[in-house]
C-alpha cells in the first residue's frame, strides 16, 4: 500500500464511524460530530486524555496548505516494495489551487526534517533578530536540476544539520546529479567535491580521498 493511499484511508476510516465509548472522540473543529467532514475544517480522531498538541490523528486544512499529524505511521505492502513519495509542481509561490506546472530549476522538491520541542513548547525558537525559526535539528532535501521535461529528471541531494547554539541547518554533504560527492570544507565553509586518488596514493592497496583547499 502506497503512502498516499494510506493517508486517504485513515481519514476515511475515522469519518465512517463515531467513537461512542471511552477510548476516544471524533471531533470536527473541536466539536463532537456524528461522522461527517467539511472542507476547510479540522478533523481529529484521538483518545480523550491525549495532550492537545499531540492528537492521535489530526487533519487540518486551515493550516498552511493542509497539515496531517499522527503519532506513528507505518507504510506496508504485500508483494510490492512500499513507496514514500515527495512530489512538487510549479508555479513557485502559487496558491494551493493553482494549475500545476513544471518545477523551476533549482527548486527544492521535497524535505525531510527532524525537530525537537524547545523551551517555548512549540519547537520554534526565536532568533536574535526576533524572527521565528523552524528549529530543524537536521534535514535532507532534493533540488531540481535543469528544466524538467520528458527526458530530464535530474536532482541534487543535500544533508544538513544545525550546529550547537544555532537554530538553522548547515549543508554538510551533497550528492550531485553527476555522481559527485561533496562535503563541507572547514576552511571555506562551502561544499567541495571529494575525488578518489591514484592507486596506492595512501599506501599499498589504498587510495586517498582528496578535497581542494
């Protein structure tokens, strides 16, 4: 079963019945309902004693471009490898109901990130200039390379982590579409390509990995 099918199935399962015992409550916009859902509202399926910030399942179409929250997600299938898909289309900065177009070159087409809750309980620390930060501990994402056509789907992969006493990740590693492997150069602070040295360049039977100054 693919991820998007599972996410569609879970709300449908909650919509199909109203919980009537003491194990949980089905709510729409905070009010107990009888099993219907309206566009633009919040649907929540959770145990009554759950903390408001950590429901068992919540679908919120008022937040950003739609937000699904759950405690645990398992992706499973029979006789076929499960897939996890991140897909983005253009136009850049378009509305959620814009007509899909090809992504622009160098666009971020999907991010995974990890975030721990901070002192304010929300996971959004305030930076020195007073702005709110996402507070991402580490992240990995992919950028589209070139114009996306029937014959081009090139991408560059990036991995970054946030240093101690900072709030935003730094890109430490990248695998480019040409197969090149890049790591951060401590001298320049930029990503530099790593190359494999000549045979025996690091002793008999070993090759050195080299990076420019």
